[in-house]
C-alpha cells in the first residue's frame, strides 16, 4: 500500500509541475490579451488543483507509513520474552485482551518478600544501636540480602535491600519489602520462590548459638 501511495504521490507531483509550467506560459499571453480570461482562469485553477492533490497524496502516504510503523512493536526493556500470544497477521488493539507477550527483566531481579513487625523493629533497633557500625535508620536501605534457593543452596550473588514499605499490608500483616539482586548468569527466573536473609549491622561481643540448638515454641 505504501508503495502504491508513493507512486500516486509522484504522479500528482508530475501533474502539478506540468500545470505550473502551463500557467507560466499563459501568463504573458493573458497580459497581452492573446488568450481569453477563461483560458487563463482554467490554467490557474489547474495549477491550484494539482498542488492540492500533491498535498493530499503526501498526507495519505504519511498516514500509511505511520500505520506501517504500528505493525512493529518494540519492547521498552530488555529481557526474556514469554510465548507469543498472537500469531503473525492478527489484528490487535490497545488493552489487556491484545497482549502480545510478556518480557521479563532478568538482570537485575527484584525479590519481593514480607518482613514481620517484630523483625522490622529488631532490624531498626540493631541498625540504630550505638554499638552498630551503621548508626542511622536510613542505612537500612543498604542492608545486604542473601538468597537461599529451594534446594537449600545459597545464591552466589548478594543483593541489596531496596526498600521496606512504611505501611503494614493488611492482607499479610507484614511490611512489604523488596531487594535488588544481580542475576548475570540467568540462574534466577521471574516467579521463582526463594528465601531472603537480611544481614543486619554487625554487633561485636555477642554470644553465638548454633542454629540446631534453637527451637521454635509458642512464645517464639
């Protein structure tokens, strides 16, 4: 279609050029009264009509090229694309019903998890403690996050805590938190479940108890 409209535009420009040349020829003749006023008016009208036809052809060609540009959809982010939900040649329009595919950013990845009220208080207390290296609650944003995978192995790349929501999620009763974790080798995938371990500020001269000696009870 665009090629045909481009051809029509070229033809309209050729006709406009011919009409302009014809008008230039009859102008001296009209000044010397060698032709009738009607012939001169027809030459002027032909030049104006063909010039308008060129503009219309250019507008149709521009619209066709714009519509052609809509047939190519470029992802706004780089990542891994899921399966194609529409086949080639399908008519699509804006909206969820015309979703083409899903592109997931894989490096870095965001890990969403919840922090209980007690854990949040302990974290802020530890960071704000005079014996801690990090002496300001704002440093919680720089806390390191380690991930444990479903098989118990520790993910080799350490992430950083991005934020903790100041509001309690009424559905879970915890604070929503997010960590940003590098994923250069693509080992982690979107939707995967992991366990996030937040490293608080170091506290010197404390007693360390083996994990196997700790038991959960009604009081915690």
